[in-house]
């Protein structure tokens, strides 16, 4: 995922857990006008099993980077300029799809919970879950 101006690139790396390698978020500086390759500038820890990396529309004047980790049942939120985690959102099971509402007054994220067949609405100013759409149901174990 890129920042809107294309200056930074974020890539999830799923290290093989069996080898003890952690999952990470790779942070690259990038100049879209240059023919040079992106330059790795940081490696940040994530939860197990990152499946998606997305950049939000501006929230209070800044873009945020979201890493959805299905296996860890969490979404990690990073400030791309500070290159620090600023929030961790825990979910019961199966966070999967993520979409953003670009309303500058009430920015929201919509997180699909694949395992529970529900959508969670998150306030991007406070990172509080404010609503769950659907009735979360735990599927029978196989």
C-alpha cells in the first residue's frame, strides 16, 4: 500500500512462524519520479498472519497504515511518519476485509469479520468499535 503522494510503500511480510521468524511490516521510501527502486527504511512488528495492508484517507490531517492480521485476530494501526504503532484493535475471530469512510468529520473504518459474518464499525479518531452490523455467530468447528 502507498501513501497518497506515493512517497512511502508498506508491505506485509509473513515470516515462517515454524522458523521463529516474526511477521513484519516493511516500510520503504519511494520516489515515483525516479527510476530507482524503493529503499527499505524500517521493519516494524505485526501480529501473526498479516493478510492486508491499507492506507486510510486522512484522519485529523494524516494518513494511517492498517495491517489486518487474520490469524492474530487483530488490526494494527501505524503512524507512517513516526513509523510507530498507535493502536491495536482486537477482534473475536477472522478480521478480513477493511474499508474506509472518508468523511473528515466522522471518519470510520468498516472491518469484515470473515469467521463471524459481521461488519464492525470503528471510529478512526478514537479507535473504538461503535457498532457491529449483523449478528456475530461462531461457526461450528470442523
